[in-house]
């Protein structure tokens, strides 16, 4: 039910934030392997909790949707109780890892978990659900700065905005697959309420904003040319993602290449920005 590849959508953003803290704030705080492991564990546990909470909240929807009927709970491979237990364990691990980073991070961790889990319910009442998802996942780099420094510098906000718009645009395209089902079952999404053409335009402008903000971030951090190579790779990944979505918008599933394009975006962002911070 939970794939590590899901975590790769946003984990590189947390790692870039960690690398920036190490480079520019190393005189204030020491970042060792224990800190890095705690960040990875916290991020992975929160993602696992969010996915499990989503599967529990959307069980009835998944059971009716032809695209999702083979998911673990509707298909009977996992029981509702098992998934709930997994969600609780993931939540506890997330909070423990957050406390390992700092007391402030630990006390704030339940609030973040609630905000993330609430995404599953937003599509019941607003077509802006995609931007809620982007906003809560976008908190990942900010969370790193808060946990390690107890402050939110400008680059943290820029990283969060890049991640927010990237995830929101992806989720809009992803919702194209379910637009007819969502419309028939009174679920809200931009594709189901505004149509496929409008959704494609909105996703395009959202991802354009992501690339523009990423350019501002590279300038803000004064990164070398290698990071601009990463910007080109990120733009290419988003172009491929939109090409797949436009071509397959009427299919029941976009297939693996759509997800690979997203992972390629995140990994390119992480690799080339960390490389730029190192050199």
C-alpha cells in the first residue's frame, strides 16, 4: 500500500533544506548523521501516515471507483483495522523522530499530521483540494528550518512555494483520471468542476510558477551554474508530465511514466541544488 517512491516526490526538498542549514548555519547547529536519519525517518513516517489515513478516509470512494477498486482495502488484501494500526504506528514514529530533532518540532508534529490527513476530506467540499495538498506537503522544507533553527528564512519560503506549486499542479493532472467519477459522485476537483481543458491550463500555470520560483531560489542561494542545469532538468520533467497527461487524459490510468516524471523532477531538484550548495 505504501511505496517508498511516494516519499521521493518531496523528500529531496527536505534534504536540500538540510544541506542549506548545514552550509549557511553550521556555526549555529551541528548536523550529523543522526540528525539526517531523524529527518528521513520523520518524513517517511509522516508520508506513510498520510497515505494510510487517506486509504481509510476514502475506502467507500475507492470501492466504487473503477481505477481504485483494486487498492488493498477494497480488494480485501488489507483490513481496515490493519491499516488503522499502521497509521497509528507511523504517527508515533513521526512524532518520536520530530522530538529527536527538537522539542519544538515534536510539539508541532501532531498539528502537521492533522493538516496532512485532512486533505482526504477537502475534495468533499472544495475544488481547491489540490492546493491544500500542495500547501501541507510544501511545509516540509519549512519544517526542517523550524526543527533545526527555530526560524523561517526567505529560502525556506521559496522552497515551500516550489514544492507547493509542483505538488498542486501534479495533483490537478492526476485528478483528470477521475473527473467523470468525481462529477457523478459529487466530489470536488478542478477537472471535475471546470473540465479537462481548464484543468490542463491551470496545471500548466501552476507548474510555470514552480519553475519561476525555483529560479528565484537559485538566485537567492547564489548557486553556481550546475544548479541551473538542474532547473532545465526540472522543466523537462514537467514538460513530459504534461505531455503524458494531455495524451492520456481519457484513460483510466496514466501509467508508470507519469509518476517517473514526477520522481525525476524531485530527484533533479535535490541532486543539482545539493550539488550547488556543496560547491
